[in-house]
C-alpha cells in the first residue's frame, strides 16, 4: 500500500514514516510513501501558497493553483483522495479498515483556514475529521489517519494483535498487566495468573463491558443494533448495571 501526502511541511510526516513499525514496513516493501511539497508548485519566488479569502474573514486560505498542480503531479484523479479537515465525517476504526484495503491513498494536509473549495470539488473523494476540535497542523491529523490505517494492512503486524483491540468488536479493550506481579502494593488480578483460559476470557469480557459502559455507553447501544453483543455479554451488562445501581444507592444512604 502507498501513502502520498501533500504538505507544506514534509519534515513533519517524514519523521513518522522513518520510525518504529512503519519504518520496518517500508523496509519490507509492505508500505510505500511519497511526500510532496506543495511549495514546489508555487509560481512566485516567495513560494506563496496562501492568500486572503474572498468575502473577507480572518486568516489565510491555501490557494487552488499550487495545490492543484501538486495533485496533478501525482495523478490524483486516478487515486483515492482524502482531505483531512474538522468539517469532515468522523474517522472511525471501521473507516480505517475500509481505507486499508485501498492500493493508494492521497492525503491533503490543510493549513491556516483550510483550502480553496474548488480543490475539494475537483479532486477530493472524501473529507475526514479525526475529532471535534481544530488543529493548526493538517500534517499531524493526516498522520493519525495513516497510523490507524497502515497497521491494518496485511503483514504489518500480527493478526492476533488486532483481534481484541478497542473497537475491534465494538467494545473498548480490557485492562492489561505485565511484570512485576506487585507494583506499589497493587497486585495483578489473580485470575490472570490462574492459567484458566475460560475464566480469563470471561474476566476480560466483563472488564471490556465495564470500561465501555463507563467511558463510551454509546458503543454498547451500537453493538446491540449490529448484533455484536452475545447473550453472555448482555447478562454481564445486567449484572454490572445492578452493581452500579446498588453502589449509587449505598452512597445516597450514607449521606442521609
């Protein structure tokens, strides 16, 4: 799979592509990348790529001509083009998996107040947001998408490592522990030391449900709609809800 990143600051994504697991994937030929500096396609001596928006307003806007030339140089019209923007559709694990099946992705890194709408109309296949907040660096946002996608490509990491991650089955991941067995008086849960794989599986599922109910109850509702919750999981949710109800009532009684 190949990632082509169009940016005003190629040194930012370059550091990512040259480090850790990504660097190994590139070395093995599983992942390829190209960093295109949009300034190389500017027309003036100052390499100007932004200007004031028509109609007024604060800030600068990335100009259509240099960015369009950069996109043409990589034959973007034949590829899947993503513009990373706060006004895009939310990025999810499901979307990451979908994108990991593409042969090549072209990512446009915005800056300032964004890019000229005509570039979006002419070249962009989809606009993606990594969250409900605004960043100054489109490069960082694009790297988030690249990181979530490339690790799902075959042979980048083992499939076993992906099976029980957060969102892989509609739930958040269970707590994990490693050596030492005791840290600052806190012990590893006994069930994880028991060697009983069935008990460990049940404990992990219950912890997944507990964490998801606490942090992302919306995922429970979604998992129900998609049929991802087993009868065993539903029973555990009922038990956890009862425990939470009793705990809440116990607090209220102590205050009286």
